[in-house]
């Protein structure tokens, strides 16, 4: 159980130039990890995770094993900001060889990764920091830059983590003061750009879409039959006027009842089986992220099948199939699924960083630009946050949707502050105002999860 094996799912975390250590690192050999570390890096259901952790520890898995990046199993729940995973591991710590002062090949400790789990950001997870302090992890380890995790927290503008360190350690007066460099130029005073990159991007995306549509027509692409139905060969999705498939994926979210609230999907397809000249209205429903249940209703007549399809659609959305969609209260919303996949490298040529002219930017800025230019960073982030890529594949994420989702989160944040302010009065609080605020929280949350499943 403590064997370290080659793992193609993940890549080495560091580039050769990033390491400041004497340990040999074979970059050509690839990434290696143990079964426990792989489990900690994977996105699995909580119950399945706990069962697998118990199983691995039952067969003598230990917490002192590291992967080829020098990281143990405990570091990954921290990097992924998963407090439940971390607690699950620590619940089995006795006799498992846990090392409280572990540092990886980049000389970062567990506590360093609580402060900076991302190269350019922090989750500011104070509860995780408090847990590591309570469990006895070394809070003052310094990396190769001679800096502790507390010193990095000083650079964060909110000072949330720095204040937590000061409270837990009784002050951090021995630390050299650090302050993150910030721009003092107001946005309105920024120089006018010579290139309108947004217009340029829109033009490029339009060309890509035209190319994509042309290739689909040339290849006679058709929406695939839902695989979970196990209908077998011979079925195909029926099209209306050759360009609109009778295929729809709908979502409904209502979090008012917590884990028992609505977080469900409903999928429909109108299928045709030529050998038997049979039409089938296929429906599938369940909780988002699960396969759910399905039903097949056969028809010998196309008009009757279409009538049934449209009737179900109207009952779920309160919209007519042939009319422009408008979201109705307590009804399903439409999720625009893209079935046609493509290789992003056909559209985006990777930067040849080795042969590019030497950059005149400072190193931190270079690293930031290099990081945000990698599409895999965004794909990995979506996976880490548990976003269902079957419903929201990366290539279908639209800027307008992200902006709308961001505005919802900002509004929700202000609403939560209002909730906390009203709740301060305890039994004397204005309960009508509190109910109204919490009802708005529910509505905003529902809208967000319909945009970002």
C-alpha cells in the first residue's frame, strides 16, 4: 500500500528552474505517487472517499510516504482546500508515521500551502489553519527563501490569515515585514490600449465558431443518443428542420431545504429506430452529477411523438417548444450542452517559451502571464471545484455567463453581511427582515447554481 507507482493522471508540480534543493528530480520519468496520495488528489464522493481511506489504512498505508514532488497525502487536501478530506486523514493519524514538519521539493510545508495553495492566490481558510495548529504541525518552518507561512500572509491585502497567525501564535513580531506590491494607478488613468483585445477575441471566436459549424455540416454531425439509456445501435436523434434536434437538458435548483432541496436535471430526446420504424421519447431525470432514472415511451407515429415531447417540455418549463425560452419561477432552466468536442490546440497554438525572445518583465509577472496562458490551469480548476464537465464543458464556458455568476456572488456576499448584521440582535432581531434576506440568499444561490452546475 505504500508503493510509489508511475501515475499518468497527474504531471510533476515543478519545473526544473523552480526547485532550490539538492534532491535529484527526474523530470523525464514523470510523476509518481502512492494509492493514498492518488485518492487524496481525486474527486470522489465523500462516502466513497472515507471507505477507501479505511481500506488503505486497514492494509497498512502510512502518512509518511511522499510522491515525486516530495508531498505527502496530507498536503493535497490542503492544496485543494478540502477540509473534510483533511479531517478524514487526521482521524486515522495514530501510528501512521505522520510528519508534522514535512517540506516538499520546493521547501514548502503544510502550513505554507494553507496560506498559498495557489501560485497567485489564497482560499484564506482560517479553520484549516486552526486545525493544523491544534494537531501540532510546525507553524514556523521556513522555506528556501527563509520565509515562514506567516510572512507570506503579510502580503495578502485582506490580512485575514495574518491576523489568524497573530492570534494562534501570540503575535508574529519576529517576522520581517513584507508587503505585496500593488498598483497605485487608478483604472481610469490607465493608458489607452493600442489593441482592442476584447474585439479581437470576439472576432477570433466568431471565426472559430464558423469553422466549427462548417466542419459539423461537412462531417454530418448529429447529437449522440444518451448513452445511459443503453438503447443499443440503430437509434438516432430526430431533427426539426434539419438544424434543431429534439434534444434538451434542463436544470432546476432550489436550495431552501438544504441537502434535501432541488438540485436536479431533466433530459429529453426524441429518437427514431429505422429497422422497426419506431419513435421513442426518451426521458432521464435525477440529481445533478448522477445518472438518475430513465423512461422510454414508444410511438408508431412521428406527430404523436413530437406532441408528447413538446407536452413534457411545456410541463417542465412553462414554455412552448417553438417559442423563445423565458425562465419561469419554480420551473426548469435550459442548460446549453455542446456535444461536438474539438481539440483546443487546433485553435490555440501553445507558446514556445524556450525559443521566445527574452522577456523584459520581472519574474513574478512573467510567471503570472505564463500561468494564465495555460488552458490546463482552467480545466484543472473546474475539476477541483467539482464543476460537472458533462453539463458545462470548458469550451462552452461563456464570458457573459461568468460575469453574471460573479455579479450574483458579489450580491450574495453583501446579502450575507446584511444577514449577519440583523442576526446580531438575537431574539430582538427583525425576523421579517431576516426572512426576506434569507429568501433572497436562496434565490441568488439558485440562480448561481443554474449558471454554474
